[in-house]
DNA sequence: TTACAGGTACCGAACGATCGGTAAAGTCAA
DNA sequence: TTGACTTTACCGATCGTTCGGTACCTGTAA
């Protein structure tokens, strides 16, 4: 690398930060440039197809994150309790305890909705399958495991919205704790 | 009539439609004008403070809707089962079975987040209090009633996101049915 | 009936600012 | 000196907003 003053990973991270807090439409090139410490033209050098390519790059990073921090963890050979603990801790970090928006939600509305829909659906599906697999390792039946994975994912999204709207910073962590118990408890 | 007046209610409805599907930043004046069948200058005649005032007007309508279709229903003198049924049917209509976004969520992100936060929080609170009240009428304790109201609200938001992202049109209605049973069933 | 006044609703045209995007010159390591 | 990378300067389009003005309704007085 000859001249890379700003590392690629840092750029992606700052782009994600801007997209997730402003949304696709709200994240202007000027804002993305300021966040990454690059001039607009430099951003276009790295992402010739512009804003859309930047969002794709961010989604690629998120997909990779989901594979390494969720899928790989939940499909590993460790004890189910440990796998769950590790994955939920990663989720708590990802959203900074519920203080940060979900990038998938941010990119799935407004003018970018159709563009990224398939990519976003795939990530959600990876996520759901991984938690379903874990639930079955805990001894839940397939249908129950499906429900649990769905419930966790839905509650993450819903809680993020409600916590931010109501300004109650403890909702997210409490919800994660409750879902943790729900995964570990076999009901019948 | 050469200048057919466009009814205020219709304008509000079309504004809401545009804001909820495009978000605040994504809803351009051009789009709002096209949706309402009014020219941009005419919109400014009705809403002199511009886009922000339009969003406030929409939120005012939503607050009114929540009072008449949720609060008034859930605090009425009818049987709890009937109140619940009526309110959930209204919610199902509001979101067209999960096909439409939530206007509160649409306005609580991006550049409009801070502007409307208090107004949005108040509407959520009305909603939560009404369902808590109903849950207690079903015989749930206060803490349990709070949890149920929270769970319903969170699941509505989360399910809307997941249903749209995954393209599974039945999730929302199923979720409403499950929550209906959960309200009616006293666990201890 | 006519005539004019005031008010309401609407619209074409344009404003400065910002949008996403580009060309070409400058910078620096190999 | 090449070539990857950054920068300055700029583009047309669109942004939210404003202005000047037209069309129509209602009320009042001749």
C-alpha cells in the first residue's frame, strides 16, 4: 500500500456509522466525506460507483461480521450456553447496548429499500438460521427453535426503536437477558 | 370548479403516506407535491413553515388516531375481549396487515430524529398506557401488564421491519393473533 | 342586477444552497 | 518516471423555500 492515509477498515466503519445514524437518504456525500476524513473525490476514487457502492461495501462488512461473530460462534463446538453468551455479547457490542441504530434497518427504508433488499434479507436469514440451530442444540423442537430465533430478531429491532424513542437506555440489555433465559429454558 | 380544493384530510393522508414510505429525508417537496396533487407553492400556502410543519401535522393526526382508535377503545366500558379485538383490528388496518411502514419509526430517524422525538415518545406512551390498562382489566398484575404492553409494541415495530425485509406477508397478522391470546391468558 | 373589496386557494418561476458526481492537476512512494 | 492516491475546482440537477400574481368565492353597497 503506497499512499493509503486512511485504512480501508476505518473508512468502512465510518461509512457505516454515518449510514446507520442518518439513513441512506440522509447520509450526504459531504457528510460521508467528513466522517471518513476523505474528500469527496477521494471517496469516488475508492468507490467509483459512488454512494450505492459505499452502502454495498458496508453491507458486505456486516454480512462478514454476521458470519464470524454470529454464525461461526453459534455453529461452533462449544457448549450451547457459551455460544449463546458469546453471540449475545457481540450483539450488545454491535448496538452499543441499544444506543446505536441497526444498519440493516437504516438501509431498508426510503429510496434505498429496493436496491439492498435481497442483500439485507440474506443477512437476516443467516442470523435467523444460526439462532435456530442453537435453539435446537438446546433441545428445542424445530418449530419452537424457529419461533425463538424469530422472536429474538424481532425484539432486537423493535427494542432498538422503542428504546431510542422513549429514551430508556436499559430496555435493550434487559431484553437480551430475557431472551437468553428463554433459549436455555425448555418448556415441555 | 376550475380550482378544485383538495380536502385537508386527504392532504394529511397523502403526506403521511409519503413520509412513512420514504422517511423524512427521502420525502422531497416534489414528491410531497405530487402525492397531494398540489404544487409545491400551494403546499407552502397550507403549511407556511414547510416540510417540518407538514410532518408535525401528520404526527398530530397520528396522535388523534391513537387516542380515538386505541386509547378510547381500550379505556371504554366494553368487555376486555371486545376492546382488545377492536384495537388490534384497528392496528391491523393502520399497517395494512404489515405491508405499510410505521410513520413514527419513519420520522424518528435521520435528520428529523431530534425534532420530533418528544412528540413521538408521547404517542408511544399513550399507546403503552392504554394496553397496560387493558392487560390489568384482564387480570394481569401491574408489572406483568407493563411487560405485555411493551412486548406488543416492540413486536409490532420489529415484525414490520422483518416482514418487509424478508417478504413474508403473514408474519404481522400471526403476531397479532399470538399477542391477543397472550393478553387473554392469565399465567398464574 | 352590477360593481368592487377582501379573503382563500392555487400556481409558474425563480431563489440560494446543497445534492451526487467528475476532470484534471498535484503529491509522494517505489 | 511511473502510477496509486489525494486534492482543488467545478458541473448540472435537485433540494427546500419564496415571490408575484391569477382564479374564484363571499359580502356589501349602489
